C-alpha cells in the first residue's frame, strides 16, 4: 500500500513533488522514489512494502526499455497467476505484483484491467508518446485525485494537491452534504477544482487533453449472470468464491491481522480465515467503549472462544474524542462518519504498534446481500439506524446557501427496486464513503486494509441473486445467514444488523456536551458562518439535550465542519 503523486506540464518543480510526497509520508515510509521526464512530467511514490519487500521492487518502476514508468497504490492479488499467464512475453526481475501489473499493461494494453483481481490505483507514464494512463479498481477501494487547471496534478490524497495549488470549496457539494447527506458523485470532491477518477474508470492525458472512460460496467456484468439456483447451489458456489478470495488476500510478505465485530460478516470471515491459515492463529482486533448497549464484545468473545484467536481489545473513551476528531479530520481532508470512525482508527494505530502491516475486515457484505434496515422498506434513506428521526436539518442553513443544494439523482438500471438500492449503495453512497474513510484512517497509521468480500466475483454473484435470497420473511442477508449458521454459533448467525457501535448519541448530549458547544462556537466564528442560521442551530441543540436522541448525524455534520474550517 502506498501513495502516488505526479505533475504533468512544461514547468515542473521537483520541490513541488517533494511537498506532495511529504504530505503523504504516512502512506509509506519504506521507500521514496521519483522519476523525472524533464519538461514533461515528474512522478513520485511513497512505498509501504507488502509483497517483495526488497528495494528491487521500489517505485516508480520502469520497464526494461526505460519507456514506461509505473507508480502504483494497491495490490493485485492474482499476480502469481498473471505472471504465469504472461510467461515468456516478459522477463521478470522481481517477485512483486508491481512488476506484474506493468508487464500486463505492456502485453495487454488497457485490457489488462479486466484481468486484475485486487484493489488498485495506478498511473503509467509513456516517455516516448508523452502520455499518461491511469486507472482505478472496480469499486474504488484505492483513491485517485487530480486537478486539471494549468498543469495536470494527481495524488492519492487531496492534501497533496492542495499543498502546491490553491483550493476553493465546492459550496454546492457542502450544501448537498448538509441537506441530503451526500458526499458527492463518483467524480466529485468537496473542492471545486479537485476531482476524483470514478471507480471502474481509466483516464488518458496527452497534449493537454484529458479523456476518461468506464472500463467496468457492473449492470452489464450482472445481465450475463444466471439467476436460477437452488439454495444448496448458492451456498456451495458462494463459499467456493469466498474461500478463493480469502486465499488470494493472504498473499503478503509481512504479518497480517484481522478486524472483527460481533456480526455475521466478520464472524464467517474469521472462521474461514482460520480454516485457510490453520497453522497459526492470526491476531484479531476489535474496538469497544465500555457501554454494553453498543459494545459487541459478548458476541466477539463467544466467537473467539470457538476459534482460539488472540484478541486485542481497543477501547475508545469519550475523553479521547476531541483529540482523535482533530487528528482524523486532518487525515480525511473531507467530512467523515463520526465517532465510530474514530474508534475504528484506533484499531489501525494499535495494529501498527503491534508490528502488523496488513488487516482484513468484512466491508462490503451488507451492500451485496441487502443488510441495511432500509432495504426492507425500500425507501430512499442513505443513513442506517436513525429510526423515524430526520437525519438532516436543512432548515438551519441560510436561505441562499440552502438554495444551492440539488438532491442527488442516482441511476436505476435494474428492474428490481431492491437491486437499484444496492447499486446506489455500491457505487454512489454507502460503500464509496466507507472505503474513503477506511483508506485514509488505515493509511494514516501506515497499515494496509484488505476486504475479501469485495472481490468482484463475489459481489456480482450475490447481487445477481433473486431478492428473496437476500431478504426472506423479514430476515436480511437470508442466504448468507443460512451459510454462516453452518460455521459459527447460532446466536451470532441470527444476530440482527446494528447501525452504531459507539454511544455517539449519548456522549454528544452528555460527557461531550461542552465539546459540542465549543465546536458550535468555533463554527460560528469560522469563514463559513454565513452558511448557517445559528439561532436555529442552537434551538436544535437545546432540543437534542432535552429530547429523544434517536439521531445525532446532523450534530456530527456541524462538528465536522467546525473541525475542517477552524484554521482555514
């Protein structure tokens, strides 16, 4: 896992690239490299060594002719199979997936993307054609940001681009965030002139011309998949795909660990991980807060008692929230999810301190198996577990600012309304924001996060199944629970989906009350204070302290904004 950066243009300063790489030093401190095609482009790389940790595999990585130069963030899990497939077409000098990626590009061109199973964001500079090719994985696990004003600038994090060019807030995106909870469409960020390459797309830049194309067409892939299966066939096929996905994601030359919650997803994953890696029990990590209403330790301890894995319990206390919120806000560059994200960040900090460079988790299962509560009602909610309480408070916004908001309109390419909700969450709402939060907090602590459930073969298979295989008799993730029941204790297999794992609602109205008030005061003094009607904000805050705390999302939105704009 790494950080990539570069500038394409006629007047390039190496000092600018150095600033970009330094701003992302946390993404990889094992090596730093630069390739400079003077007068045309400069590309850089911060390396976190995972596969072939020798310096022979450092980047930017060049082909034997010296024409092509690769800067790559991610992992190609099936690199061994691809290396064998390429065979005599390329002579390898390392055992890295980096070299396999470049070799696949040389042999197959952009069609190499279809062959990759993994998470990736990479760019290749052709110093003969003076052209740049860049691509992002199917679900956007790894990021690629760029700015195309004057020079073409790209990086793994927004802060690297901001370091060498001015940034202007994308005010409409902020309005959408406060009104609808939107974190932007696949190409958008919270900054006007900084964009992201959408998941499953590639770009080509040459002679000041930018072209972006989709290479992964998910609806088309689903249209070719068979939909008539027996329950036994479904379980057998899905289990086969999942075991293969786990096997591929165990390829590393450094220690691995595992993030576990008390739910169905990670419990199944841990069981299968142990089956595959039976010679040595990998270390499991989980967070808790000491509040039995939210902590999943009882389920986790029951699961661990069955598997025998060593367990590292990482506690987040309310008094730690202010410090961690400031740290993670700086890491994220944009708004993030709330106190659960802070608790999750502590896991990566502990893993790093324990000498573990790679963690696996269960991200992606709810989107493919319809695990969220609103899938049952098939409404338009994008926030899980807020009950009947409104997630957003647009009436506290200034009239002119609120008028900028445009309610996002998402594609509906499927006949099934359930599949359309799943598709929205996979490519536009739930998964993109979770992947963004997770990439930035894992890399903040120089740790790689791998997600076996996001293998595209798994996602496509589950997504294409009939609705009744996902929700049956009111039970979410029906078929997955049937499968899980064969491997894990009954109580865990039947456990309902829980939206929150921290007492955020109670803390904000209790132990963190003074912190909330301080954050609201800072927001009122910030340069964006004219976005808000603070009389209405303080009325909502007063009502929150007195009333039913079903939902604290809007409070976190205001806190998050105050963190971002405190010193800007």
